[in-house]
C-alpha cells in the first residue's frame, strides 16, 4: 500500500530559516520525498495536523497533493508501480509532473547506447548479453541510476551470475562490461560514482587448452564421415595457419592471398598479419572452398557465433568417439604455442611474434617484418605434427658427426 503525507524538511536548514515542504511517499517501510516548491518557517507549520497555518499556502499544498495522488492512482491502475520501492515511485511521479525536466541519467539507458555503439557485432552481442543478465537479476533495473551501482550491488549481481555460470572468468566478462560503461559515463561527466575503486575483478587461472602433437595427428588422420571431416578440416586449417582466429578465418577472401601469403587485418587487434600458405593449407582450402569467402562455413551459417557453436559441438563428439581430450577451436591456437616452445624449442620471441603479440619494442617491430623466422617455425610445426619429423638440433648434428667419425676410424 502506498501512503502520502506532508513533511516539512528541516534537516538541512538552520533555526529560523524557511524549510522545504515535501510530500512523503511510503511503501513497504521505504520512504521518499516529492518537492512541492513551497518553503515555510517552522513557526508557520503545524506539526500535529501537518498543515500550514496560512489557509492560502495550505490550499496550494493541497492542490499539489491532489496531483500526486491522482498520478499514483493512474500509474497503479496501469500496473506501472508494481514491485517498485518509494524512490522509484517518486521518480515515476516526477516524470509525470515534469516530463521535460532533465532527469538523472539511467544506467541501463547509457549501457544500451554504449553497447549499440560498439563497432564489432560480436562485441555488441556480449554487451547485450550482460544487459539481459542485469534485467534478469534486478526487477527494478530500468530505474537504476549510476549512484545505485554500489559494491553491494556488484556482489549480489556476481552471486546471481554464479547460479548459472560457476566459472569466475565467465562472470568477469559481465563485470568488466559494467565497468567499461561506468568509465564511459565518467568520461562524459554523467557520474562521479565509481564502485570499482574498491571492487577488484579477480580472474581465476585458466585451464590448459593444448593438445599433444600425437593427439593432433590422431585427430587429423582419423577416418571420419564426410560431414564430420569438414569440421576437423576447419580446426586443422586454423592450426596450420598458426592458430588463426575463427572470426578472421571465416571472413578472409581469395583476394587476401597475395604471392602465396594470406594477408589480413586481425579483427581482435586491428594489426596487419601475414602467413605463408603451405601446401597442406592449400589442400584444405581447396576442400572448403567458399562462394562468398575463401572457405565455405558462412555460405550456410548466419554468423561466426552460430558456426563456432556448431564446430565446437562436433569436435567435442569426435573427441569422445576417438577417446581424445575435449576439443574446441581455442585449442588450435594454444596447442600451436605449447608445441612450438616445449617440443620444437622455437624461441619464445618468435612464438610471440607468430601469435601477433606485441610489447611495442623496437625488437618487436623488427621481428614483425622478418616473416622468414615465423615461416620456418610454422613449417617445422607442420612437419612435426603431421609427419612426426622433428628438426635436428645442434646437439643432434654433433652426435651424428661424432658417430660418423667413429665409424670411419673403425673402418
């Protein structure tokens, strides 16, 4: 039940000073106040009857009260006040009283606008996923102001997310999105509130997602039905192209192959990238030839997300059938890196450059232009994973030379 009454607010006025007359709105023990625009000296107010001693002033106040009660009853009849607290009811009434008056920026209005302004479709999808989570969590979410986003609210939101997303890193995506919107609002001077000063988004260690060379070889050479083989082909092509990202791989075109190299701009970083097309890659590209793009998944799938979901599900089933570890597209990139460092002893600097990482140093810029190092590393990777051929080390050469000398001496 919503109740209203007059309240002379003397909390912030000195003795003998006029105080604002307000209309208190109470519901479920929460109280908020609507200004009337009237100011009275305490001596001109009857605290028992809650009326002004001046009939003219009281008549004006009664008209204000009548307007508020009429608006509340109308909103109740339309079901627009269901479940709202006193502050939210006050805001709705104020919207009706002064529809053109500038109101505090609503958090979700800014969030939605920020999400829609993102350049990449996938980024927009992720922000709108966060928006849906907020709406599911807080029934009054559409009335939230930035001041309402407190540490307590963030904690309760994270607890809500944990019911369906037990992995902390998955929940952190939504928390980081909220932080980005608040940073955006602060930059535009919409708010000074920043709960993340004392709220740390802590990541949890990510499980290793790499496959051994012999496991990859088993997957790539397995006898599979044609409908499954194309998904393994896609995974293998990503691996052979140095763990190329799914988004990039789906959208490259035939014109992006120049002088035997795949030249493209990596979607995630915006950096130019160049990979030599080895014969094994060319064969898979031939099998997966597309109409719109270099390869064909987007000839039949609406977007990257739909294809990624499908290929991950099929790879998971294939892995179970072959008694291999669970596989997803992320494993191609992680596996390339791990095998390069642990099995092939490729310098970490070369691996980092192959992955497209950058520390903006002069050395980094130099390696980015020395594609030969990366080409040789990828050729070694293909020979090792597909054919079991491991490059000879200096120690191997010395050992063979020593053995050869011993044989020659014995002869």
